C-alpha cells in the first residue's frame, strides 16, 4: 500500500514496476474487504480493476436463496455490451441455468455479450442445449478456448451437426467435458477434429466421432453393451507415445460381473494403460470374487503402474474387509510386477525405494494422475 501511494505521488505507471499478472494475483488472493481497498486505493489501478473483476464470470439465473434474478443478470449483460473492453477481459465464463426452476433467459442478450468475449479460454454452459441454442452457439468462435464443459440435448440431426461444428471450429480445445441427453449419435455422421485434445471427461458416446491422437487422460461412464467399442475408441484417440490415465465409472447393478467384463475388454483392446481406476457409482460392497477377477486380468495390461478400485461417492474404508483387501493387494502385486501403486476403497499403497508403504488417497491419486479429473474446471 505504501508503494502504491509513492507511485501515485510520483505519477508512476504501476505496470512498469509491478507486472500486471502479479497485481492480479495479489488482488485475487486478498480477502473481500482488502480487494475493495486495493481496487480503490489509486487511480493508477483504473486500467487493471475491471479486467481483474471480470476475468472469471459466473452467470446464474437464481440467487443464493433460489429466487429468480433475471433483472440482475440482464443488467450485467447490458453493461458488458455497452463496455466491450470489459467483455474482452473475460477469460472464464460459467452459465448456470439451474433447471427446472430457472426463469426465462434472454438468449439474444446472452449471446451478444458472449460474442464480445473474444479472449475466452474456459466455457461452462450448464444448460440443456436444444437445436436452436446450439445453432447460435456454433456461430461463435473463440481462438483461445482451451477448456469446455457442455451438455447437449440431441433431438434431431441439426443439433448434432451444430454441436460438431462448434467443436470443430475450436481446435485449441485441450480439455473437454461433454454430456449428451437423449441421443445415440450426438455429433452426427462425420468425424469432429480436435487435434490438441488431451483430457476428456464425459459420455463415451462422443469418443467414436472425436478425431484426435493426442488424448492423455479420460474419465467416462461405461456400460456392458459398449465397453469393447469404448475401449477401441479410447485406444484410437490416445497418444501412443505417452502413458495413458483412464478412469471408468460404472453401475454394478447394470452389469453381470462388471469388474471382469470391463477389465477383459480393456486388456484386449487397450493393454498399454499406465494408470487405471474403476469407480462404482453405488457403494455396494464388492465380494472376494470381484477381487479375484482383478488378479486374473491385471497381467494382461503390459504397462500398468497404478490400479485403483474405488467409488464415485465417498469411499467406504474397505472394499470387502481389511483382511481380504490386504490379501488382494498381495496377489495383485505378485500377478503384475509392473505395479508400483494400488488403491482399494480408501486404502492406498505405493512402492517407495523398493518397499511398499501406505499413503493417503490424495497422494496416490496425484502420483497416478487421477487427480487431474478433480481439478476445478476453470482453474
């Protein structure tokens, strides 16, 4: 603060002695009262205040008490349209429709403001996109877009075509979360080129149509009818020169012998996975037979280093019981000499200096590469 006052008295340009990004970091890390003080302290901040405030925007149709706030939303969008430099400062945009209680949205106003956000890097459109909305979205292009989260409702061919067009005209996308509602073919008949895609999260329906060879990590929901097809699609999209991290979610009630079915298909179609995580949607206890299926299938993975058998919801302490879990760990290590880390439930072990030690699940996930799926989408 003292330096700022001195700079003001000396009529110094603040960015000459304190880099813009450093200022941004200082203000963003400060608590709310200090942020306000920092933003008001000097006119020298004038050119930095709005970019800092508008760098990440979250637009919601309901306030924190669940009441419609379309007037506030529309007023903010109008302010961006009147001041294009504010829109150009936006790097991250989250639009949350909050179905089914949300009020009507003025999409004309929304898309006019979005068109001005020329430097957008992250987009999360949490609204079920029908053909009309996806067609309008496909008319927008952001050269720097790298992260994208979208849910699309494919009711007809035009929706799929528009969605494929939107993705194809953003080859800069590195990370994507895609979800489809009510459609077996959400991207239409042709391939959708995403040459720089490295991280995929979402429905496996998109995998067949995404044309890429750069994928490094993926988290998908699988079912028994598509597992072999999904495994082939993942293998085809992966970067053959880099280790692959795969997290699969499944519902045990929908499959017969789900562990065996999934591992058998993966080992046949995609044996070079380095880190593999199986996450059950429910928290049903697994029986010893399921652990034995893992033992039988692990040797077929030629490069596997980390294996995790856990749950999508908060983890029970043991998958079966402490004794069975420990016995399973011993047999897995013996069956697959390439393993250097295992996790069962919320008990993780890792090979350190030739010895096996128990580690936290968070540390295990970080080493295995699974923590990439838990990163904030707009980080």
